[in-house]
C-alpha cells in the first residue's frame, strides 16, 4: 500500500519583524553615522577563539593605530532593565571573540549591579534618546537653572535748598541736569555697581552735593542740596527639567549624550519666561568644568542693563564724598554660584551659538534649543 505523501507547508511570511530587529537596525544606522571610517554590519556570525560560531547584533570592523580590530554591539529590546546575568554573559562572549570595543544598548537602561560589572569589564552601557523615528528611546534630561536678579519700585528723593520753592508733583524722569535725567544715573548704579546686591533686599543710594546746584524740573530750575534713590531688590532662583530628543546615544556611565557628526538633538519646547519656571530654594551647582556635561548645564539669567544710547549725567561732579549705601534688610548671598563668572558667560555664549540651528522646515519651534554633533 502506497504511503500518502504529506504536503509541505509553505513558510509563512512574518508580518512583523522579530523582537529586537527594529532596535538593531536603528543602532546600526547610528553607528554608521558615528564612525563612517569603520564598517558596521548587522546580524553577523563569527567564530570565537574556542572555534564556536557566535551571533553578533552589530559587528564593527576597523583599525586602531593601524591594526585591525573589531567591536561588538548587543541590543536589548526588553521591557526591563538589563541585569547582572545579561552583562556577565555579554562580557564572557565578547572576551572570547577578542572584541576591542564592547557596547550594550538597552531599551530600558541597566540595573546598578550590571553597571558596576560593565565598568569593571570596560563595557559601554548605552541607550537611545527619544526620537520620532523610533520607539526605543529613554527620557534623558537634566535641570536647567534660572536666576532672576532685578531692582524694582524705584523712588527718587530730591532735597531742595528752599522747601518753600519746589514743585508739588513731578516724575523722577523730569529731574534734569546737563540736559539729562538724573534718574538714569541712579538706575545705572543699581544695574551695574550694585547688580549683585539684589539678595540683600531694599537699598538706598544717597548723593549729597558739595554745593547747592540748580536742577531743572518741568522746565524750571530749583536749588538742590542732595539726591537719593531707593529700590527693592528681587532675587529668585528657578529651575526646570529639560529633556532631549534626537538620534543619539546616552552613556549611563559618563552621563553624557554622544551625538553623531552632523546630527541634531533638540530640547523640548522651553518656556523662556523664567517667572513661569519652578521656584528653587537649593544651591545652584558650581560648574567647575564646562565640558563635563550631558549636553549643557544651562543657567538662564534675567537681569537689567542700561541701553547704550541712554543719556546719563555725570553726577560724580556734584559730590566728592563717598556715596552712602543704606540696606534695610540683609539676606545671605547665594553660595557656590557666581552668575557673572566668565564660565557661566562662556556657557551662555555656547548655548547661543548652538541655538540658531534650523529645523527641517527651516524654522525652529519656539523655545526649542538645538545641539549639533561635531566631528
């Protein structure tokens, strides 16, 4: 009796790629951008030093110091952090392969024990930043700080030589000497000379004249013996959590973002009105090294400056004695942070340089700061 032949079932085509394949393709693309001088290949099989054939998610081939070397990238697309066992297995596998560069990319990050072992084994632990082109990114961000330092509620007081001869009502801007408002001189003193004294609270600057001087008020001249101006100091510390998105790697050991050359990373839209940021009562960190950052530890400052073309009279000619500075309230100055230090100014300049980078549409969304990878 003839045996019935079984029909071979045709292999069904997968509607969706195997788990992890999409992540591997994203990592492969980023690696190609990171090192165009080295080759990067997906899903390779190579023999280890024991003669066993091993599968590699992404294999990097290149030269270091003129000598051939290989790098291995393992991609983990699971919904949990990678633990000690995963890291131990990868360390042993890549040791047998003789890999000079070892990287593990995890969708959800790494357990503390895994990071400790990886550091000992010189394995780079990476994750992807969030980006619209894929679903594997983790939320990476840092605190941006804001400083609001302002003088408000100005009050100009004029001491007339003859109290019987003075105008009933007048605005501070109407008191003129040398054809210029004397109020502008006091504002410049507060904005420049006393710009760091806003945490001290209220202050009054007294300017006694060496001799009676005629000042113009509302078109008439009045003999004056002294001027004084009081103001209220406002000093507020703010901060905001800022996250980044883009095609880039985040290194869990260094806490830095590595951006491929020519690739742009953007912040979330940031409200640039510092008054709308969260109040912050702690100390603003001192940035000892401007390069030791993820992207940038930003300090935004809201201060006051006099316009370059503002007419300011030379009131120093009227008083040879020291000016009196009366502060009614004393609060401790902030520690560990100088908002006018050269380092902070340098950082703000670097932000300004990187910020004009346009989006694909040619116009950047409001409040978005951009950073471009360098070669």
